[in-house]
């Protein structure tokens, strides 16, 4: 049932459009500061969402909003790191070796997102479900959000006015589409994603040993990533099943029907080394294979007069290193700071918006450069990425550079780091040695 079935107020300080992690997090932060916040979500939690792998940076943001205990009590699966097979080379990645005390997680996003949404409501945000945003007008002195509640007639359009609107609508990119500023990442190849869920799949632990699904409580799983001819695959063990996905080129999927895409997914998973062995005795637990086109994109307008775009509503990059939700939490924290500062000091609101725009764009560009080798491409700023790398803690910088040797898609990222003098802090060959521990995997 919807959390709040009452009347949506006609005025507030901040209207957050979208009740995923980005929207719930920024709503909680601003409500805790005493601002009137309205959080509008189109669906009803728990609702489906992909993206189940979290790196341990998440915990500092959970601490910031106070949702840590609720996440811990849920009992999501902890993971020790990741194992990748890229171009036949096996790499192992342990978070503990970079100073992290708390675990990375494999989470069911429907439940994880529900916890964050409920926490936003408990923090003081007025949270509503079953509310679809139709458009936002910026013609008045403050933005006006037009929406429709689920089950009501098409002519029952309502609106609310807010000093600030936050677009956290995810891949719907509500404001970017309204502004006409949504752009696909300019890279050598365009990618799409297909995924499904398997029952009783084996999984790898961080030492490279595979285990039966029934051993999840005894052995800690590792996120398993493997490259193949047209892209890469993921394997993420969850509490009831295993998320298995393919990232492939548009060329492989265009002009294929839905049934042909599904056959491509099943056949490809059955051919990828090691992944096919993990799935050999597993069963695809639903016939529908999900599909996401336009896999990497960005908006030319992220923050401006009266609006902020965060999470996937601002940009999305291939999450090969599980940093999608990390970018989301970082962006929501930056956005909360900017809006809080602007509401407390309206005379400098433009300055705060510019600062936030630069910080969000910087992190998006960093993600694109690391995952797609897109530094210097249209819509990215290489200098912003260099500045972010230079500001990282030694542990985070080391971990990022080690991660960059895993795939062949980060070559120009490492060149950029080298040009900035960052590789000089470590010995030659250090990163390759640090990331490669396993000579073979045992399925």
C-alpha cells in the first residue's frame, strides 16, 4: 500500500521527483535539516530495479542519513570483493586490502530501495507513491510540478510549487528530456544491457573457489565479471537467486525481435568461459529477459536556477566497477549541500548551483573515463577528472588505479593519471601485480 495516501501539498521548499536511492537520500538529508520536502514516486515500493552490487563507500553515506542500522538489520549478503576474467586474464579484488572495514554488499534492489524510501519518510519528508510527474514549468517565480495520482482520470492533473525541484527520475531523465539536453555518450561502440535471474547457480568466493548456491551462508560471494567478444557479463549472487547480465553492443541486438534477444542472452551466457560452468546446473527462473537500451548517456544541464538532476537522471555510465550507486549517493549528498546552502543564502544560489554542477559533472566524467575510456570525449572534461583523482585519499586512489588495469577499456584513463603524475607515487608494474592474484579458477 502507498505510504502516504493523503493530499499532496501545494507548496514546499523542495520537491524530489523519484523515490529511488538518489531521491530518497536527498529527501532524507534535506528533511533532517528542517526543510519541507515532498518526495514523489511513480510506483509503489517494493518495485523492481536492477543494480545489485554495492562497493563499501556506501556506508559513509548511510551513516550520514542514519539509515545504517536499517540496512544492517535486513541482512543483505556481504561480499569480499570481485573476480574478473578479462581477455583471459584473471584478476582478484579485495576491498579489505585497501583499508575498508565494512563489507561491500549484494542487495535486492526492491527491498534496498524500499528501506531508503521509508527512511526518507521517517526523516520528515512527505513521501507519496503512485504519483506520475507529467512536466515541470519554470515560467513562474518558482518551479511548478504537474503530476497525476494513480487511478485518477486523465483530466485530474494537479500541481505543486517548490523553491527547488530535484530530478531523481532515473533513466526516465525527466528534465533532460524536457530540456532536450540528454545526449548519448560518444564512444567507439554503443552498448545495451540484457539480464535475467537464475535459480541454484554456483558462485565464486574471493579465493577463486566455486560453491553450490546452498553454501551461500558458509562462503562469502564475490561479484564475478567476465569479458566476451562483444562486451562483458556480470554474475551477482543474491539471497534467493542470482542476477546474470550481459552488456553487448548495439550492433549485436539491432533488428532482433524480443524472442531473438532472449535467445541471444541464453546462448551467450552458455558460451562465456567460467560463467557457463556456474550456470550449468542452474535454471533461468523467468522467461522474460529484461533489456536496457541507450546504456550510457549524460545531460548537458545538471544544475540550474531552481533545479538539480542527480543519479541516473543526470547521467549514466556503464557500471562495470559497481560504482553506479556510489555515484548516486555522492550526487545526492552534493545536491543536498547545494540546496541547503541556497535556501539559507538565496543571494548566492547561482554560485551553489555552479559548484554542484561542476562536482556532479566531475564524478560522472570520472565514471565514464574509468568504465568506457571516454576521457576527452564530447561532453567530458579531462581536467575535472584529473582534479578528482588528485583529491582522492591514498587508499581510494590506489584502489581506483588497481581497478583500471582489470579491463582494456581504461587505457587512456591510466594515461591521464600518468600525465598528472599520479602513477609516480607507486612503483612500475605495481597495479598489475596488485590486481592479479589468481592463476586459475576452480568451478
